[in-house]
């Protein structure tokens, strides 16, 4: 049996987008940030306090998350200096589709291997 490579089949999710999503999620502080943003949008300073990170480190993590498309930034009308971050669903939907496709591939491969062993 040969290993098959799983590429995203959805036209909305490219390999580069998937790579950016996975790279952004590889860092534990960024995953913790995502978990906080799942609850509600947060200001950058709030996130830094909750995660006990210095502001420059939080800023770097938010930049990576923004560049990957996982979060978006908004400025409230009352204060343009404040940045509010919220989750974007599209990158996670692309990741979920890729994971489902990968799971199907493994299930097919394991099913074929089981059949081979039973016939052997």
C-alpha cells in the first residue's frame, strides 16, 4: 500500500490557507487566545491580561492570527486606539473539511488493510 497525500478539495481552502491556519494554531498561546475569543470578542489588552502575556508578545500572536485569517480586528467608534478581536469562522471550516477528508482517507486505508489481512 502506498501513502496518499491529502490536499484540500474545496476551492475555498487552498493548501497555503490551510498551512497558515495550522501554523497559527501550533502555538499554545495562540490556541488559548482562540479559546478566549470563542466566548466573545476581546480587546487586545484584555487578552494579554487573561493570558498573562506582555503586550508586545500578545501583539505578535494577534498579528499571526490576523494574517492567518483566524481573527479580525475592529476599532470601536468611541476610541480608535482600542482594537477588538473576534473569530472568523471560514479558516476553521476549511480546517474541519480537511480533517474530515483525512479521516475518510485513513478509514479507507485501514478498511483495505483489514480486508487484506482477512484474505491473507
